[in-house]
């Protein structure tokens, strides 16, 4: 491994991170978020970080490579101290309002977002198609990051988050607003990053608890037809941005 560290800065979720990495590919991966501002945090990758990344991952897989995956894990662990969590989902904004669609990998959240993009056109802007950041304080803001999925759908943007949609597959499109907080909490826990360290994990859970009280949640049952996207747009998105 090249022991000459690569230094660069990125700005995500309004935080500037000074990063020391092993691989030039890591800087290239983050190229749309590079910054020259003064850093809020310094992160130095170690060989131990890379060695342990597969075991740290819930499914044993890494994100692109060990360093890129381990870097986001370190960032996520830092950010919970600032009220920020990583949420697995496809996020976008319409007329300046943010939305997130979440589901288990392979169920079709990215496909549904793509159909919405085709339907809505230029008023639809991808935020992050895989692992956006959500800041929860007196309001809720969703941010992009370089970790935006294998298709690299995303932009260096942020938006006030209006709603989170839990997606399931169904031949017949339908939706419902979820009002039961316990149901939301259970659904949400499998889609947010929870640190292994107890104190950081508890902070992430508190952020999730605060989040469920500030935005609306929906269940959407969809297929891969444009009619499903029309339902989501007409019945949820339009209503939320009124």
C-alpha cells in the first residue's frame, strides 16, 4: 500500500472535513465536494480502518473499496455528535422541497425515483440516490454526499426534508400516511446507520426519535410502471409542497 497520504478537504452537511487518505481514488470519488475552507474536523485513515471494514459492515460488503467505505463510517460516527445521521435511501427535491424514498436494497427505490424524474422533468433534482445525510435540529435538512450509489446519481445540494416514504412492491399502486410513531421507528431503524459504540449509537437513536416527530412518513406500494410514479407525485409530493 502507498504510505504517502493524500490530503484533501470536502464539505458535506455544512461541515468541512480535512481528510488524510491512502488512495488518490478516494479524493477522486469526493471530487464534487472538495473545499478549501477551514476544517471543522480532521480525519486520518489508518491501515486498521481498512482491515476492519468488511467486519464492520452489517452484510460484510464494502462501499466501492475498503477506504471509501471506512471513510464514510468514520464521518458518520463523528456527525452524530452534530445531530446528523446517514439514512439509506434515494433522495431528491421538487420545487426546493426534499423527499426520501427508502427500502431494502433491490426493492426498487432508485427505480421509483428514476420514474419520478422522468415524470416531473426539470423540477426534479437528485440530492443523493443512496446514502444522504439528515440534519435534525429545530428543522430537518437533507444533504447530499459523495456516497450516492453505483450510478452516481446526486448533486452537491441540500433541501428542507418534507417526507420520508417506505417503499414496497405491489402490482396495484397504493399509499397511506403512517401516523403510528412506533411503526415509523421500527421501519426507520433498519435504514439508518447506527454506530457500534454505545454512546454514539444512543445519540443516533435520539436523532431518529426527533426526526420522526418533525417530518411526515408514508408507505407506498408500487410497481415499475409510470402510474406508480404518478400516484406518488400527485398524492404525496404535490400535497407536501403546497
